[in-house]
């Protein structure tokens, strides 16, 4: 009669051992407080036109005075050619009562149809607050940040588009390419159809400031009306693109003219 009780007690013991083994060990931060880059790396194409903010943060209580960190700049990216640093160079500030500061850079689009990449490396050096370490732990984790700038094709980037004779403009249209010859336009349906469905198309840079839209089928139009083709031109100075798109299967084959301006 004791065997069932023994089995029960053994089962309870095994269950307790299992639950104990599965308990997640709590990791408690024991300091010291420090400042570091939030991430270790980032990247963008050189055609990215918005300000890039590289985050530095204070791992500890917010302080009653500004935290000022000095940093060095290295890497094979050329300052003033591939990028510029906005605001004060080689110093980044975390304002009193705040936890985050930002190194702000702006990329320079010097696209030349040579696809490669350059790195700019920011390395934190010193801080005006003695009790804050620079970098985390013995290995100074987060002391450096590497930003990679990928070259883009001459016509790559984001554009604002407007149809000739149209009343509205569409922003954030992208143009991309893998070989700087054949490009993908993310949307040419700019005040063309009653639907807001985005419609992409392929065009070819002929190398003489003219473009060709090869005959292709638009998947968001009924099959019997889907064929498009066309031509275009590029302003080599402003990179403004004008595409003339023919709706081949429509009566009288109407032509739609779209102007794309780089953002």
C-alpha cells in the first residue's frame, strides 16, 4: 500500500526539480553607469535624403547637467564628399534630464554608377562626467559605431511625382537598380486612374539622357488593357525625369506624361 504514495512523492519531487531548473535566472545590473552607442552599426544608400541620427545613450539615472561626449571620426568615407556632420563636430550632447543624444549626419549623393560602399566610424572618447564610463564593461561595448554608405546609381533614390495636367503630387516614389542601367519605378499611377493602387514599371537608361520604357504588362490593370510602353528624358544636372507612358491597349493609345523630381 505504500508504493502509490512513494510514486506520488517521487513525481512531486521530479516536478519541483523541473520547475526549479526552468526558472529564468534574473540578471541584475550592478553598474557602473556608462554612456554608449545604442547600436553598433547602421547603413543607408547615398541617395537617402533625410537626416540620419546616430543614438548615444546614458545607461543610468538622468543627470541634472548636460553630458558632453567627445568622439573621433575615421573610416574610408570622405567627410564633405560622402557625408557631412551636422551641428557641432566631434562632440555630442545628452541634455540635462535626458537619456539620449544624437550625432546627426547627412549623406551626399555623388552617384556615379560605380557601386561600392564606404564606412564612417565614430568612436566615443571622453565625457565631462567623471562617474560615467565610456562604453560598457571591460570590452567597452558600444564605444564605436560604424555607418556604411552604399553607393547608388545616378537615377536611384526617392522622388516626388506629378502627372502633366494633374492636380496632385505623390511623394516617396522610389527608383532603384542593381546594375545602373535597368531601373524599377515604384509607382507611375499618379493621378492617372481612379484607384490609388500603386503601379510599378521598368525603364532603361540609354546612357544619353534618354530613357526607354520597354513594353510590359501592368498587373493591376485588366489583362485586355494592361500593355504599356514609352520613352523618357533625364536632366543631367537636376536628375529630373520625365516619362511618357503609352497605354497601348486603350482606344487611341493615350499617352501619360509623368514628371519626377528628386527629393
